C-alpha cells in the first residue's frame, strides 16, 4: 500500500481534519461544495465538517454561494483577508518545497558528475 504524501501545510500543522478541509477549499478554490461533498473531498467525517461550518464562515474561509433545492453550496472565499493569507501561505510553502527539491536534485547531479570523473 502506498503512503500518502504530506502536503506542506500538513507537514507543519499536522494532518488534523481542520487542515484537510482548509486545504481542500484552498486548493480547489473554484469548486462549489455542499458540506457532504466537502467532507468526502477532504477525507474527513461529515460531522467534523458540519461542526466546522460556522467557524469557516465566521473567519471567511468559505462563503455560501447558491442553493440547489434545499442544499446549500459553499466555496472558498479567496477575496477575504483570511482567504488571501491562506493562498499566500500555501504558495509560499510550495515554493519552499520546490526550492528544497531543486537543491537536492542539483546536489545529486553534482555527486554523479564527481563520481564519473
């Protein structure tokens, strides 16, 4: 069985359900979810997402978009100050990982060249 790769945010903050939900919203900012879909996409329980809903709305991490029948849909609030900070944090952490991977690759290439000489 393959071990899932940790995201940069999970590496720092852990794999808590709250982090998974926030990452799902952040990484898929164009998607609209009902709470059940958000739970499934995040890999957390529905009760966790239902419990988090008011906090996510209060801190403007997500916003209601439209209703389909009686079901409310939500989307990442990328224009809020919180949404902008989360986007910036995600991108910065990804940049750091890319820089580190590049350095590791360059070091390996250097070592290969040195061994071949």
